[in-house]
C-alpha cells in the first residue's frame, strides 16, 4: 500500500478515483502527456531556460 510513502503523486484521467483522492498532489490528465510535459520543463530548467511554474 501507500501507507509508508512520504508523499504520493497521482496522474489519472478519473478525478474521482481513490488514488487521486488520497494523493498529496493530483494531476488529472493522460499520464504520457503529463510526464512528457514535466520532462520538458525539467530539461528547460536545467539548461537555464524559461522558469515558469504555470
């Protein structure tokens, strides 16, 4: 289970699913698209690019 986790991040299309409800941070969307955007943002940040949290 997730009881021993310090923080839980959920990415799911179903805003009503149990994992989303229990997570510390939830993103409602397609996981592949969310992770692709997150990777691009981290790469831009590491290379000194735009640092916009939005």
